[in-house]
C-alpha cells in the first residue's frame, strides 16, 4: 500500500534547453487522461551547460523522480542521457528518436537552437498571451495587475467592453476592462495607471437602453426595470462621465459603431502616444 502511494507521488521533471513549454504540454496532455494521478510536475528550463545537466540529474535522483526532456541540442541531449545512465535516473527522451531519424535517415542538419519554434512563431504566442490576459482581466477581474495592461477600457454595462477587449487581444494587445457601477467606487488601480492608456466608452442613452432591452429579452428577465429605466440609465452615464473626468481618460463613442472602428480609433491613440508605430495597422473594417 505504501509502495503504491509513493509511486503516485513520483515527481516528473521536464528538462529543456528552452522554456520547457513543449514538454509541459506533452506531459500534461498525457496526465489529464489519468484524473486520479497526483504526480508533481516540475519544469526545469534553460539547461544549456554540462554543469546544469549534472545539477538537474542529481536533483531528480534525490527526489526519486522521472526525468523527461525535449533537448534540441544533440550534444547536450547525449550528455543528459549519459549522465542519467551514470546516476541511475530514469529518463524519457521526447525529441531524440525523431531527431536521429531526420538526421541519419533523411540527411537533415539541425540548427541545435532551443526555443527556435517559439521565436519564429512569437507573434502567434504573443496573441495567445494577450487573449489569456484579456480573459483574466475581464469585467474588473484582477485589477491589482492593471499596470500590466497596454489598454484599459471602462464604462457602464452594455457599452461593449468585453467584445472590444477580446477583439483587440486577438491582434496582440493586452487589454483589461473595468465596469463602472453607480454607488460602487472603481478600483484605486484605475487611477494609478497612465491615463493615456485608459479609454472611457461613451454611448447615446437611447441606443444603450435599446441594447439593454435586447439583452433582457434574451434572458427572459422582466424584473430588472432599473436596468432600462431612462432616469436610472441617465444617472449611470452621468456617473461614468464623472469618473472619466476624474481620471482624465480619453472618451471613445461606441454608439452604433462596429467594434473594428472603435478598435482602430483606440490603436491610433495608443500608437501615437507610446510610439508603437511597429504595431500600428488598420484592423479590418466590416463590409
């Protein structure tokens, strides 16, 4: 019984000359098939020297773990495998067999450069990171990290903060959005960030009420009368304008405007203010 428990706690080390993302995905893609597993997964990145190899192998041995690796450099890979053999550490090579086939059977030559895939596809990974950022900072989430945002959107409910955030993130911008709710003080971080990065979304009251009415109809909510009451909505808009003035935020009208148009307007401001000319491009407008 104790032996089984110990086996279930065996750590799996992922060793890489890069950041270890490939090995991380491979290991966790397999482990997810075993929902009862309790195996610790430890990533060891930037293993680029013989000294580092010796150090990590001894660490795995001390933990009685398993060493998996995605070493691209053939010399370091051989050194790692040999060091594991000397110290009696179980190793699993994710890259070696395929690399050997490409080189020996197909006559191809490796650049032996770890992290090359990520560098070549950095734009793709940047967009994925931005999308994740927008998701984790939607509707006032994680406001303690607002300083990490490149663009911050704020406004009352149904001004399109979330879809605009997601749209901008698809093009690599880290966007957070913060709702403005009467009677609730906005997070203090909203007034601590550079106001040139904050955009207050304004909207015509009649257009806003129409959008909210559609939402309530879809939800079957007939009780929330304040949500579409003219006086109540007017007070919300007035309160939002006070917040915009207080923070000296840039106003962007979203009344009857496609997301693409609002996004282009915001990127124009950001590019001019922060010298992002390398990232300034027109997003596609709708037909």
